[in-house]
């Protein structure tokens, strides 16, 4: 008996388009155990972090890991759990999403309230002060001026 072929009346584009029927196309979240914090995805127009601020340039996952590790070492993990639970009660949007900056601020608040200044500095280093333009002098300029004046004195002293 020959096998009959059945053609599907829907194209692949129609099938793929029917797959997602609600929710955003892009999703980002931070997970810790059973806790899930939905985040807004980074957009092209979002402001870039200050390159002079090492804490702003650190990825959220690194800050979260260091925070959890330090608090767990001091048996203060429950403080972070309480903070995240309260944080989840006030989302930034009706869809339940949060800004990444607010989550970073939560980590900073919990760390500053419960850990030593050294631990806070390790997780959230202070911004580096940029040098004022024109204040940097090249090392060769000083050497040249010193060597030129020294050679002039040597030449003047040899003649006289």
C-alpha cells in the first residue's frame, strides 16, 4: 500500500507567528533559588554606565554573587531574602518588571546596612576621579629640560 502524503495548509511563518500569543518578545530576569525578579531588557537608547565608576560597570550577576557570598559568610542571607521579598511588592510597571538600577540599589542598601566598610568597598568600589585635562606631564619633558640645562652648564663650565 502506498503512503499518502498530507500537506499542511499552514506555512512555517504562520506557525511561528502563532507560537507566542501574549507577553513581550524580549525578556530578562534575575534568579536566585526560588526567587525570580523580572527585569526590563537593555535598550539601545539607555544611558551607558560611567566608565569612571567601577561599580556601575560591574555586571549585575557579579554584584549579586559577591553580595550573596559575603552575606552568607556572615549568616546574614535572611536580610537579603527579606529585602528582595519587599522589593518584589513594588514593581516598576504593571507587567511586574523592575529596572536593573533599583535592584543594584537594593543590593547596595542591604550590604551597607549589614557588612563592614571594607566589604562594601570590595563589592561597590568608589568611582575613580578622572584627571583634569592638561595636568598630566610627560616624564620625557622633565628629563629633557634637566638634561639640557645640565649639558649647557657642563658645556659652559668646560669653556671657561
